[in-house]
C-alpha cells in the first residue's frame, strides 16, 4: 500500500469507524456465533499473492463483526465501562504512525516527556498528594502501564525486593528463599483476581481478608490477620487495598488500613482501576482518605475515562524503589542524559513501550477536566436512574450501595431464581450483563458502560430485565427450582473447553480471617 492508497483507505476506515460507533445501537449487542466459527470463513493459508484492500474491507462485516460483542453499545452492561473516545482513537493512530519504542528518554524524548506531563495532569485532576507527581522535587511520579494487573504484580515484586533486602541486612543468617517463603500479602476476598494471581506469580502467600457488611475491608481485620501471621513466624509485607471492587464497587477502609501499614512497614498499594477515574469529581475524593500512607496507586483511564485500551496509570511515591529493584543497564541502553529524566523501562516489566500518552493528551485537551467530570457524573446519574426503576418495581432488591456507575441487584428470592433470571437475559440477547456472587448471594450487575448511553437506553435495558423477570416468575412461582448455576464469570476468568480454570467470584473457598 503506498501513501496515495493509504490516504484513501484511511478516510474509508475513519468513516467506517464513525458509522460503526454512531449506529452501534442498531447492532445486536451480543455476538451470535459458536466457538470455531471464524476458521470456516477464512482460507487455511495466508494469501500467496497480494489482495485488493476492497476484499479485506468487505471481510470486516462478513468475518469479524458477527463475532464481536459490542462493548460500546448502550446495551452493554457487563464488567465495567470500557473507555473510548474519538480523540483517544486519533491518539492511537498517531502513536502507530510514529511507531517509536520509548523504553528510554533518548529513543524519543517526546514519548517520555509527554508521559511525565500527562501523568502529572491526571494526578492533579484526581487530587493526589504532590509526592506522587514528577513536578515536585522528590522521587515520585506517574507512569503508564498496560493494565492494573501488571501494576499490582510490579508493586508486589518491588515490595518483595524491599523487604528481602531489609531482612537480609538485619538477619544475615537468613537467605532470600527462606525470607520469601515467609512473606504474606493481603487483599480483600472481593479484590480483583489479578491480585491473587500476582501472589502466585510472585511466589508469596496472599491472604484474603473478609470485608464487613458493606463489602469493605476494615483496619481491625487487617490488624488481626497481621498478628496471626506474625505469631506463625511469617512476614507481612504487602497489601492491595481496593477502592472500587470488581464485584460491587465497594471501597476498603483506607483511612483505617493506612496507619497500620505505616506501623508495620507494609507496602500499601491502591487498586482503583475503575472507580479511580471518579476522583476527578471532588465529591468522590473522600474515598481516598488515607492516600498519604500509600506507596503506589493505579487507575485505569481505559476503563472509566474515555481512553481506549490499553492505558493504566500508576503513581509511585518513591520511584527508586522500582528503579533500583530491577536495574539492568547494559551498555546498549545507556545514554548521556541518564538520570535527568525517567527512563521508563525501569518503571515497568517489559522493555518496549508505545507512545500511549498521546491518546491521553488528545482526550484531556478535547474534553477538559469539566468534560471528564460531566461524563462521570452522567454515568453515576444513569446508575441512580436504574436503581430507582429497580426499587420502584418492588420485585427487586439492591444488593450494594450505588455510588458509581454500577448497580448490583437481584430478584427478591433465592439464588436459583436469580440464576434463572440471568439465563433468561443471556438467552434474550437484547442486553448484556453479568452476575456476581458474594456472601452466598448470587446477584446481577448493571454497569453503565458506553459514553453514548442515555436515559432512554437505561429505561429500555430495565424493560428487558422486567420482561425476563416476568417470564422467570411466571414459570417458577409454580415450579420449585433446582440448583443449576450459570457460570458466567465476572472477571473473564480463563476457561478451557467451557470449564473455568479458576473462579474466585463464584465459590466459597475464601480464606477466612
Ligand atoms: N482491578 C479492578 C478493581 C478491576 O475491576 C479490574 C478489572 O475489571 C482490574 C483490576 C483488572 O484491570 P486490567 O484489565 O487493567 O488488568
């Protein structure tokens, strides 16, 4: 493809994207294919000779779209909001065109420096203490990672290095393996599955703390767990506090947990992957009380801040804890300006990195702080609208306080009734949502996801749920229910041949404290 054709195809593609997004309401939100559908639509070998791009274009609708679940449809209510906006898409286009691999400042100074500026902008927008910003004298700052999962692993490994070094100094007779075998990290039973997985990857125990009746882990629970672990000779070293859990968008009590971490020398990481974007609105910042005790915090603008996947931002109070922990500096990566600006390769797991700050910059300049605030508040109001509809109906109950863009609800009655309701909604296919399970209660999650969702869409989605509830109640008010769990996983946990490999939201195997 030469530049002339690229201009033509590029215009066609931009038109296609704009049409796709503007008319997404007309598409069925859920795909209508079975596993293996795509291989029957394509040849077994790559084309031997070049094809005309017209043929490729035609196959977008023929091959790809039937197998797409439309995450940006206003009828998509699963998981959490996936970010997207036109400026963000344009930013990714330019990043692809520049195509630099910004592992150090010298590889493309703009790539590093725009990241420094935009992570500071964002940090100020959400009200972070200034120690987390590059623009102050200290070693703090922000960095763009791919995902919140990657961040929690990175923080856990940095915390592990810090504690191992401390113990080796104080107890020269102990070797590294011995120390690591005694390390204990903590998180809520409701923390995202990536936290447990980080424990596995980092070869340390991860103890799950039971939250209170508001789904919030309290300081006292942590204190007791620490005591128990220390009595066993273990070494508490890390906690991941969830501000906005995946299941119910609950907030652990940071204000109580923070001081305990300081007393005990525990690395406090805050996972605010979804709800963190809401801190751009001052009325939600009270959930961050205690932030001054954190070593690290991460939020996902690729969830609830209009940025296309992937762009997760992590801030660290003392970046030397990362840079010194995993510093490998071969001669071919060195440059004369080292030390004057961050070399972001030391702040992440991979070496290579894309120019992702472009899409953040484009979006922030196009929406402004006020535009992002209005978007968040609109979603919260739509969630409140859904909550009101569900309460007024009388047959539903709300399972967790609605504070962000998520409503956790169920039909009054046993879990089995709600499993049937979920099955009915899956079969109906007009909207997409997923269930969750907490404290032996099976419930459904209604997340406001798309930027374009409006009040009529919420009325429509609720009317679909009402229809499905009518059907279920018509049958099951007479027939007694058998237990047949629907296995749709809240966190897209891995499945193999239809079987869930790990499933920490629909099980009772939590480690009780
Ligand atoms: N943390 C929370 C609270 C989440 O809800 C999720 C995903 O939904 C994650 C972490 C994982 O995010 P990512 O896909 O960026 O790793």
